[in-house]
C-alpha cells in the first residue's frame, strides 16, 4: 500500500492538474471561437484515452496490494468470534451457547503464533455487529459483519507480535463503545 504521505502527495498533484485544466477552460471562453468538429473529436478521444489509462493503472495498482490472502487457503488457526451486547467472545473452539460466550469473554486472550494465517468465523447471538480486527498500531486490518444465524469468515495473516483488538464497527446500542475483544500475536517460539 502507498504510505499516507505518498497518497497525499499524489492527491495534491492530481488536484493541481484538475484545477489547471478548469482554469485553462475558463480562460479559453473569454473570446468566442469555433474549435471545429474534428479538433473537438480529437480532444475527446485523447481525454478518454488518458482517463481510461489512468483508471486502468489505478485498478491494477490497487488490486495487487489487497491485504487478504489469495484464494481459500487452509488456515493455521481458527478463532470463533461471537458478538453479543456488549462484548466479543473469542475462542479456538465453537461458541454455541450463552454460557460458552460468557466464559470466552472472561478467558485469557488467545495466543496466535506470528506469521499464522488466522480464519475468524464470526456470528452474533443478538443483533448485527461489525467485527473489526485492529493491529497493535491501531490500524484496521480487516472487517466482517457479525449477523445472527450466519457465520461469516475473514482470513488474515498476522505477522507483528503484540496485542490485537476486535472492536464493534456497527452501532449496536448504548454500550457499543465498550464492545471489544483482544488476542495476542506472539513470536513463533513463544507459542506453547
């Protein structure tokens, strides 16, 4: 991915170019003149070619840097996540009852070996929730919807050791801001 400073610089350059084009068009209308049909057609074709090429290049650049694994790789670890107002139950075994959810919300954080491909299997016991995984630097790595009666899956390769957080990304009630879960990514040799 482009760093934020590079993305901002690119945006500023494109914005200046667009402003220059608008200024040029505005200044060219001071005196009436007929550009001619052939010249207008050439200009339209040139503009469509530049725009199409730019959009295609942007599509290729962004698709090459998707943060998710390609295909449906077999995960190294499966973490079951169940949302219920106002906490996340996280466990390495399926959570099927409210008692299991209660136990998983108060359990010690799950240890995940660094470099593991983790598949989160996410659902909810009450209302819709947004399951967002944040790394130790507080960057959103991925998200999936948690819905009652459905199991959605999210695969992420977690490489940086530290505390990872799961936050609810969909307003689910008065205690929405308190809804969180956590797990630890540990160096590969530290996992039992």
